[in-house]
């Protein structure tokens, strides 16, 4: 993208600072996502992970008939090699490239590299990468490739930000917000009667230190919060396509809403990622009043020396046409009474449909793994609980602020608590590993109550948790009620456990996909 055209007259609306902020924030999100992968990917999908990637790729290859068919359906670099060393190298390479972007160097090549690397993890991540923000990061990251020049990675290059790509980012934030609003209106009645926040802060996947404070706010404030939710998700998105003042108003409401969600819970990097396309609602006239003068002057100097690039403009319009065509199915889904959320309609996840919290639970269920070194798992056995990194277990433990980092085991156990072990069979693999003090599995938890030798038996108990009122005599953060066994006591030599693991291929080498 090096061909130079005569410099056009300067537009009264410019986006040099907007592009600068979008790329820096996106770099931060990528950095967190790749860092989390580097820390967790081996115990999750490594050769000895809970859901080994080799076994997964072998099943896909068998189902589709060949590795090439599998690659076309689930594009990933890991079809060409998926050893533990390759997984780690890819994660740390992505983290390093993300830091380069955060530091101020972002061109199309770097952004494309980040997109390909992260897509490679998402498409083989199985349960651990099945969240809406994964495909949202891929869609956002794809658009960011065309927001900057091919080679020039300086914070303020000579090429003006393509307006078409900024419109595509507005189209993205429109679909994210409106999709979330519609899934709520069509979903649980608590959204329609404005009582959703009576339960949300307590029952959300991972509460944070402020969640209890939000939970015990007066009911009228919580109802007003639902109305603010609708204002940000149902009204503001339409203003994103209007002239400057309306766009700025839309951006303010969406940004304030995202920061409210950040304050009230640990929703991974979702809200920080959603801020990225929301920034496209603002132009330099807005940022010039908020950012340091030195940065504003650099943007002004770049705008004064801008050189139009025909290849960059053409690439932006080609992408616009592609996104337009791929938007048909997401739009039809969004207006359908049978709307589904967080779904991709193309193998590259270029244009997706989104939504969050279409239903809100009225109780918080948590599965707690407990072990004992007693000779028999009877009434005399003393059981010790395994603490999660962020999910509540101990009653006196204050919820952690862990987002934008995502402890992926904790998130999956939140879903598993509302289901059965049959639907989450990898929990039996986790039990097996804990019965052997497996270092990888233990790294996904907050600690090991059996540091000297593994427990003889391990079980999983289902509890109902509630926030304890502030100022309670015990100074507890939680109170809980035992509901029963989620998994019965199991030992390492239990034939039921061994047979199930063998049937799943977890007690033998399943790394059988040819590179």
C-alpha cells in the first residue's frame, strides 16, 4: 500500500487520534488474551491437558474426512503442528506482538499476525474458547488490519485512517449493543419487569470486590440500572451513524455503560474489547479536548502532511463489501424471534452475532471439589476443599478483581454448576488429575490442600451461595447451603472412572493428527 496520490483537501472531521487510541486499546486486549493463553493453554489443551488439542484435531479430521477439510472448517496454524512447545511459542509471540502495538507500532502486517495467531487458538480451544468475546476479538482484530498502512507502523503515519473502516467499527458496535438488548427483551422476564439487577451481581459468573455493594443497593436504583442498560444498548447504537454531536452522545453512553459493567464484575476482557469499536463514535475534535497537547500536535502535524493511498482506500472498500455481504445472516438472526447469541456464520469469524445475559439466574450454584486422605469416604472422613482462582469457595474470602484476565476453568465451572457431569465430561479428567496431584491441573486452581501426597478420594459437592449482608458478625462475604453431591467420591483405582477416561481417550496418547 505504497502508491501515493496527491494530498486531498483536509476534511473538517479527522480521526488520527481515534485510530491511535483504537489500536493501543486493542493491543492491550490482545496482550491480556495472549498472556492468559500462555499461562493456561498447556493444562487446558496441551498434550496432557484436560481437552488435548491432538485428540480434538483427530476427531475433526475423522468427521470431515481430511486435514485439509478440517483446516478449511476451522482455520488454525495448529493443524501444521500442535506440540506443547508450539502452543507456548504461539502464545508468547502473540503477547510480544501485542506489546509492540501497545508501545505504538502497529501496521497491517503486525495486526494480521495477531489476528491469525489468536484465531488459531480460538478454533482449537474447544470449551475453553467458546465465549462471545473470542469471536468479537477476531472480528475487531480483522477490521483493525485495514485501519493502518501495510508497512508504516508509526503512531501517526502518513496515511489517513480509512473512513470506511471506522464506519465498519460503528456497524460492529451497533450489532454488539443492539443484539445484547434484543436477546434480553426476548429472554428472561426479569429484564422486562426491570428486576434483572436484583440477581445479576450475585449470580454472574465471577463477582468482583464491588459486586456485593451493587447487589445491596436500593431496589429503585437497580431498576434504574436496567433502564440505563436499555438506553445504552437499545437507543444509543442508532446514534452511532448520525452526525458528530449524536455520535458523541452515543459513544458517551456506550463507554459509560461498559465502565459500569467493569466496576460491577469480572467479565474477562469483554467490556474493554467492546470499548474498541465504541471509540469510533468519536473524532479528533473530541479527543483534542481530553488528550495531552503534545499528542494532539503530533496528530495535527500528521494530518497536515497526509498522503492519500489508493491501495489502502481500495482495501478498505473491498472489506466493506465483504462485511456487507456477510452481515446478512447476522442481521436476519438479530431480527428473528428465535435469535441466538454469540455465533459465527463464516469460518474466519469475520461478521458475527452477539448478545449477553439473555437469561439471568436467580440463584448462584457452585461445584466445589473436595478431597480426603481417609481410608474410606464415609461420615468420619474430613474433606478439604480446592479453592478456585476467582469463584467463591471460602465464605470469608473477598471476591477478587481478576478481569480482564480470564481464569478459564473458573468460567467453565460456573456453567457446569448449572448442569451435570455428563455434559462436562472433562470434569472427570480433572478429578483424575487432582487424584494424582498433577501440576498442570493444580495451576488452574488457587492452591493444593494436599501438598505432600494426593488425596485418596475426591468428590464434587454442589452448593448454593448468597452474598452475606455487609457488616455481618462473622465478617463473611458469602453464606452457602449444601444441595448434594455433584460427583460421588472417586479414587484413582475406581474402575468407573478409569473406564470413562479410557473411552474418552484420556488415558492414552491421542496426539495422532499428522502435521
